[in-house]
């Protein structure tokens, strides 16, 4: 998520464009006790340390998705989407991603968000790849 955080993407990079000619920016936060911390280099190190200790089974995160309509002379901000997410690490070496749309226009669907995150995690991973499993 660190490599995606605050980077600009085209809508086509993320999913099926519901608003043509837009750019998309993600802002991720990771749960830490009763709040969410913006994912920085320091927070990423803390996450990796927690993941390397076998006790981490669940990781909650917040995702704000900012949209900007691109015009020739400027960018106009549109309403944002807010998602809550959870990574669940199972004993079978399965990573489950749960996503909940909190509020906003839902320009990016939960399905597109999970597919985008799966793709970005696989690009950054030196080990195996995440495979999509359909819900039961």
C-alpha cells in the first residue's frame, strides 16, 4: 500500500471508469489502537515487524480515494470515496481481503478496489502471487 499511497493513477488503471477523464489518488491509513495512521515509511516498517511476528492475524486499514476531473487548464476535485478494509491472515497461508464502502459516490467499486490492490500486491511481492477467490 505504501507504493500506491498518494500516487496519481488514471481511472483506467484502477477499474472501469464511471467518470471519464479523471485521475485517482489513494490515501491509506493503518489501524493502530483506536486510530488510523497515514502509511509512511515508518508505519510500513511497523507493519512488516508485526507481520513477521506470528501473532498478527488481522490488519485493518482505511482508504480514501480522491477523484479529480482533468480539464485543459486545471483539475476539479470531485467527491471522495471512503473505504474500510481488513486483511485476514489465516493458518492456511491465505490472505483474505475484506472491503466495506463507508461513504461517497462509489466511483470505484469494491470489486475494482480489491482487484487493483491484488494486482499491486502481486507486483511488489517477491514470493508467491495472490489469487482471486470468489466468495461462497
